């Protein structure tokens, strides 16, 4: 779930995110941050693959919402953040001599 300009949008990460981004922006997932910093239009295109139910919202509509929300870019960036890796469990081997 992401909140853009006061609206809750249901999100999920697509398995083919890189492919979808390249098709809509010409950039891959590794370049997501530069997309987000390139204005609301490209930020909207970066968000669209995550929307589980875009309904009748167009890229243009979404770009307007993003432009009206100062926190939107940071929120979209969180969707692209790498998944946290589990911390290694400490081993208790003691001083075996």
C-alpha cells in the first residue's frame, strides 16, 4: 500500500518489473532512482507496474497526484528498495580446545 496525495493505492511488486519498466520508460529497475528524480511523469511510470488495481487512473492522472504530494517520490522509492536480508544468526561454538 502506498499513499499518494492522500489516496491509498494498493501495490504489489510484479515478478517482471524490469521488463515492464523498460517497456514503459526505456530504463530498467537499476535506474529507478534516476526515473524518480526526473519529474512526476516518469515517477508515475515507475509506480504504475506496482499498482495492483490501477482502475481508470492514467499515467497523466498519477503524475498530477505525484506532483501535488511532496512525499510521493520518497514513498515510491521505498517500493524499489531492496528487500532486507535476514541477519545472520550468531553461532555459539564456545572455546573448543
